[in-house]
C-alpha cells in the first residue's frame, strides 16, 4: 500500500475548506441532475462555507475570489477526468461481482481522490488563513476549543458500544444511497465488519488537537502563506508526522472496507444491482458532460 494514506478522523480536515464540498458535489448527491446543478454553483457554496467558518469580511472575500475561480477551473480541467474514471471503474467492478482485486482498486481510488482534492483544498484555504486578522484567529481558536469539548463529551456518552452501533448505522445508510434498502442479512454483515474496524477515536482526537494548536501558533506568529501551505500539506495531504498508531489503524480500516465492498457486493440482489448501475452510470455521464473536453483519466489498476 501507498504509505500514509488518508486516515479516519472526525473534523480533522474541517479547516481545509473545500475537500468535503468538492467531493460532495460529485460523490454524495442523490440525483445525477443535482450533480450538474450543484457543481455550477460550487463557487457560491465554497464561499459561503469559508465565510461561515472563518467569519470573513467583504474585502477578504473579494481578495479570495480570483483564487477560488482559479482552483475551480483546475478542478474542472484536471480532476473531473479522475472522478469520472473512478465511477467507470466502479461500474466495471459491479458488473464483475466486486472481486477482491476490484474492491482493493476502488478503495485505493478513493484514497487517491481524497489526496488530489485535499491538495486543491489547501491551495484554497491558505490565502484565507494568511489573511485572517488577530480577532479572527482568536475566534478560530475558540471554535477549535468548542469542537474539542463537544467531541470529548460525545466520547463520554455511551462509550464504545454506542459508537459501534452508530458506525454500523452510518455505513448502512451510506451504502443504501447507492444500492437501495439493505436486507437484514446485509445489515448484519455491515455490523459485523464495522465492529472489526479499529477504534482510533482517542488517537485521532489527540492528533487533531495537536495539529490545530500548531496551526493557531503559526497564525498568531504571522506565518507566511508559504509556511502555512507547507504545514497544511504536511498535515492534511502527506501525513508526514502521522502517529504510528493511526498509520496502522488506517491500514486495518482499509482492509475491512475492502472486505465490506467485496462481500456485500456479491450479496446484492438484482434490484440492488440495477439501482447501483443506474447511479454509477449517471454519475459517470454527468462528470463527462461537465468537462469541456470529456475524457476519462488513465486507469491505475
């Protein structure tokens, strides 16, 4: 496996203002027409998200707008072919019955898509961070503290057993967006495999808290945009100082996800397969139509 792939974490990349939105535009929407509609409004969505998280003023938004448009143009030109190719590969895997090698390829593909989008997101976030006023930095620090308190309180509420149940429900609901309703045996399989996923919540929270504190220190010291970009890239793209515990947990998580995709894929009914095929075909076609010169990126596996 490629060293230091993205690891599971809650809110750890919240400050990378665009990764979740750029991916949600094409990965998380229920209808194909919504993909084109939402992608056409991506600049407004991203600006609104950034403004809400950092409390930007009008001058800051105006200074950021050219970079936002530049990154969105890069995304349309360079990233949409990779997204279209991912869904094309997923469609092929579904037709072949989700063999283990296909499932591994898809999980690797998700990891690579994340890293490509995270790199673009850093490009967008850094100019905003470098432009924050001392008051905005203090507000950001306070927001981090509130989110930490919320997570620590959440850990106390029901413990590991509650989190295992919630995780199984989250995975099942996400899968049903693609397949339609799961049967009782399929839900039991999801619960079995998610229970075998590593529990790294405490380590994730500690790592995120440390990196956020380092970021605040940089902002308070007036770090340059170049220094901030290096820090954010090391943290959220390359994982240069990821603790060994999280690195190993990431490998175990990927193994369970591969097993889940393969075993569950083989259990799909004819109706579920048709539902999945329709979703994948529609997304692939929408992602091709969004490109000025439609193409699929070369297959990597």
